[in-house]
């Protein structure tokens, strides 16, 4: 059974603490899985493979976290999804799990007329040669945490202070820029939730 929660706009550390609480519950035998949908106040985070030279503005505070990947920026207007489940019980490899997340995003974006796709060399989701969704996960004793971030209508300015995912900020875009329409977080959250439920049946 899945518990899906909309946390609204939430501080990064508060959301991280909540994830860790749910991971502990799963490790202790909780049968439910958790899917958290939210936005973050502006924050820069670094994954396990982050390189210091990818921080272009040395004055910005950067939060270290246990997920995979390099540097990223979260800000309002970006839909974030965190997934807490037991990979072994779901009979999934890490690669299969990441593939499912990419498919979730790609299928959801079809509903707003965006033909998104996977990149042959990088994890995440692209459209029109721009990266629009990043994926970074962590696994603690078989339980997943962290997840994905879709650039919906955020202004992308924060990305210019880092090399996001080790790439140039110009390689990134948002749904708003690609479609020239103001797609709301609420609509995208509904589409992701609907597709997630279809995939989880």
C-alpha cells in the first residue's frame, strides 16, 4: 500500500528529517510505502559525487546530503518527489527503480504535450535537448529515499550559481520555458500522482 502526501513548500532540512523518519519506520517493518510531493524553499544541495569546482558562487551555502549525483538547486516552482520503499520487497534493482522514475515523469509530461525522453549517457529526463528533470536517490539498508525534481515554472536562476549535475546551467530548462505556458505545480502534481497510481497497481 502507498501513502501519498502533499507537503507543500517545505524547508529542505525538515523534509530530509521526515524522510529519515519514514526510512527508519520501513527498516523496522512498516508495510506501507511513501511518496512525498513537495516544493523546497531555495537551497543548494550536493550528492556523494559532487565536485567543489562545480560550485561557481563560493558564497552560497550548500547542504550535503546522502543521495547520489552531483550538485543541484531546489526552488519554488520545481516539483520534487521523494519515494520511500523497500527495493527487495518490490523486487527491483537500483537501475530498474531509476528507470521507473524516468518513465513516471515521461508519461506524465505527455499529458501537457511534452515529448520527453531519456538521455543515453545521463540519468534524468530531457525534452528538446534540455534537461527538465533530475534524479538522485539514496539507499539505506535496502530502503530508498530522495527521488526526483521537475522544473515546472521555477526561474532557473539558482542553477547559474553552480554546474548542476556537473553540467552547464544552459543545458537545463523548465516546462514553462519549453511550452511558453504557465503550467502550475498543482496540475503537474495531479498528473504525476495519477500516473504513479497507474504504475503502482
